[in-house]
């Protein structure tokens, strides 16, 4: 591919990201603070990150966050422009943002473990989704609901066994 067409594709990608960036950032900041917290802790290794966290940008390489961190003396500070790289590599289309965010949410929560999930409403969220599917899709909803219940109960039992060691 020529350098000229490569530059044109890059320009097209950046333009398409700019069109959705504001909406995506606002949505994440208003509705998905725990996801942003998980991203900061898991992908950027900011173990002392705390809410609020603000997504300020979306780039082809990753999400840009302003992360509140708790200092050792109990005060908080702000780490600006933290790049949380997409684990699957560079974004090639702005339409990938939604699936990337979901995939990163799941990977980060899984990587941070059961305690983090319990502290930040992961299982409550799964239960709500299961109930929603149960009510909306009678046939498949029951299967989804049962699968979610089994997953939650299994995880809780594993956690309780781990704690009792």
C-alpha cells in the first residue's frame, strides 16, 4: 500500500473517531465508572486508582483517561492523559469502540478477581441482565437466567472455598 493511501486511511479513521468520541466519552463517564476504574487498575497497573475517572479521548491506540489516585498519605491526586491501550491492538474502525470497551471490561474484571467484582457490583449487574433477558425473551431468557445464576453461584462457592483455606 502506498504511503499516500495509508495517510488517507489514517485521516479517515481519525475523522470517524472524532465523530463518535464525544458521545462515547460522555457515555463512559456517566454510566461506566467501574469499567474505567477496572481499565486503570488492570491495563495501566494503577493499583491505587479510585473514582472519579474521566475518559477524555479515544485514539486508534487506546482510551485516554484522567485517573484519580489515592496517595500513600491518604490524599488524592490526578494522573492526566493515561493511555489505556487496546489489548487487541490498534483500532481500525471507530465502530469497534463498543465491542472493545465490553471486551476490555470483561478482561479487566476477570483479571482483577472476585473481590473486585464483589466490591464493584459485577454480579449484581449480571443478575440484572439475566432478569432483563428472562422478562424480554421468555424462551431464551430462562436459559440465560439459569446460566447467569449457575455462574454466580459457582463463583461465590469458589470464593468461599478459597477464603476458608
